[in-house]
C-alpha cells in the first residue's frame, strides 16, 4: 500500500484498512476478503495520480476526500486516470478553495471543465439493498436444501422490529419444511401476528368459506416467502428478494431523478465553456437506456405525415425529442458521460458512454465527433455532434 500510505498516512492505513475493526469501506472489503481486488485497485489509482505527470493533484485534498467521501472520490480518481490515458492534462479541483468544477482537462490547447457526480441508490433502492443484506445474512449460515424467494412490501426496513419478526417466522417455517421434506411451500405473513404456511405452494384463490381467516391473511400479506426444494443440502440457504408490486402500478421515475441531479450540478460549471458532467452509475443496476435518453433529451415523439384521404398511404415517420429533457433546459453543458465500473474475470473495468447535447441554439457549444470520442463511446449519437447538425456546412 505504498501510495495509499503516501496519501492517507501509515497509521491510518494500518488501522482503517488492515486493522481488526475497520470502519472505512476499504477496510471492510479487506476484512471480508484479504485477497479482494478493490484495495489493490484503489492503490493503483493512487499510484497513477501521484506519479503520472499529466495529472495535477493536491495530496491533502485527496486525503480529506478519500477519508470522508470515498465513493464519490473513487469516481473522481477513475475519471482523472481515464482522461489522462486519453491524452488530456488533468488538474483536480482547479478553483479550490472556491467552488467550481471537479477538474479541468486540456488537450490540443483546448480546455474542458468536468463535474463528476456519483449517483447512489434512491431511498427505495437503498431500502431494498439493506433489507436484502439483512435477509441474506440471516440465511447464509443456515444449512438446508431449500431456496427462498421473498416478496416484501413498502413498510419493511433493514433491522426493523417488523423485519426481525418476519425473519423469525421464516426460520421457523424453514425448519418445518425441512423436517416434513416438503417440496414446495409458501409462507404468508402479516405483522404482527398473522401467518400462514401453505404446503404445496401459493394458496389457491378459491379458498373455502370455512377458511375465511386464511383468505384474509393471504389478501393482506405484505411479506411472502416461497420455499422450493433444490434436491441437495447446502451450507447456506439460497435466497432472492423483490419488492411487492404497487397497485395500481406507478410510473418509473428514475429519469426525473437523473435530470434533477444534472440540473443541480450545472451551477459548478463556468458559462461559455466546453463543459461536461460525468455521472457514475455503477450502483444503478436497473438503469435503462430509455431512462437515460428521457432524462437528457425528453420524451420521444413519433410524427406521421398528414394524409388527405383514408386510402392514401402514410409516408415515412419522423422521430424527434420534445426537448423537455436536461439538455433542453441548459446551454451550459456540451455532453453528459455515463460511467459504470464492472468486474470481469477478477478485473475492474470502466465503461464510458457519451451523450452529446441536442440543443441547437447559438448559445450552446457543441463538440465534434473527435472531441466526443475522447470522453468515451459515442455510438449512434455521433449524429448530434457539431459537424453533423442539420444545415451545417460540410
């Protein structure tokens, strides 16, 4: 840990990464698995930042941020290393101690200002993640030949009395299905005292009138666990978890959250400059291309050519944005880059996708294809680059 020690200090690294009771995320990774890939990965980033002459960094600022804002600082370190490898000269915190962009990068005499934001989980996603960790932790040391598929309602939060009570009922039910060698069973739970274990799987909708109390439990259950025999015993009980669908279904609003984050970041960037925002979406497992494009460009509308009579064939359709997305609201940002780190073959890699502005106003600085491709993969969005604008001279 030569370079992390140069940044964080020997005593801190020994206590918080290799000590018996670490509180820092790096230390928790190390304690869980001494052969983990994350600590060496961060050490490699620190080495690059401290030794590559294309990067200018103030070590005391990096030290402070690594200790207190590790996840967001990790995204900044990855971005700085990536852009240096792309041929940019990178200066971190160029306006410190005043507010400003996270970095300015220069190539071929042209400056670009970059603001970086790690997009963490929403409150609801964080709730599901924490509940999953609690549930899986309760089952990983319980030997059985069963898997348990959980569906939970909105009122369950990690380590709450309600969730703890439900898991006690689950463990009791697991003992029953193990002892009776039941192939399939479904547990319905209504906090605090309604429970029903149905041998054979989900309860039939046609419950007889003599079992009205069962009908009520099934209807009200917001915690359901489905047990399936896997055929052979394992050291722990396998589990999956999903949230209970709302009725009526609600529209997915991840695009609105993204747009709000982007708007909030605009204030850090200077006017009349080549500005980019990098969003680290490594935690966003379910983020779709639709959500990204809707957040940036607005809703897509299909326009049909007008016909004069019913028998006249419809011509080619035109697809265009309604320009109610992020780019439609600001002239200050030339492109947004989505970064995601992935683990492949025990190696951490970064994916970088570039989304150029579609704003054609004269107050907007648009980047050409060569500029855009220095920041990541552009794909079919090259049509939005400066030289591919409609009615532009070739």
